C-alpha cells in the first residue's frame, strides 16, 4: 500500500477497484444466478431492499430497468461476466431482479451458435 494518503488511481479511469473486491472474493455465482443468455429485468423499485448494496449492484440494477441479456449487461457495464453473474445472483436472491426469459427456452444450441457465427461474419 502507498503511504502519505495517496490513492491508487488509473489517471483516465479514476480509482481502481478490482472485480473480486466488488463481489467480496466470491468466484462462483449463487445457484440463483441467471445464465449467460438469460434475459433479466429489475423487479420494480429497489426501495428498502437495496439497503446494503454496493454501488456496482445499484448500477447493474439501474441498467436492468429494461429487459437485457446477461452477456449484453456485462458488456455494457464493462465488467467480467463472472462478476456480473455473481452480482445478479445477489440481486435475484433479494427479489430485486427477475429472469424475464431464457434463451434456452426459445432456441436450440445450434440456433445460438448460428447466430454467433452470423454476427462474427458481419464484423
């Protein structure tokens, strides 16, 4: 650690917080965590249920006001997917988040892979 009251800063990004610090060192999402292709949405206003949530949890919750895929949410939040899944599991356990749909229900693995290939070709 640095002395003299200095902060660890990334000059362009501001204070640096490692992802594992956001999720208190947990590496596996809870059983209630949504899958990679699941569509999640906030379950109304957080209110008192949001007490004790960190700023990252609140940020994800605000980004879920409209239905969004977990993979897209991780990309938009610029956080590792594993970290996002752990935090979404926390939110779901508190009843602040619901899984609005599952890609597994709507398509087969072959369809998902075809969509990924089509997207890559479009790049």
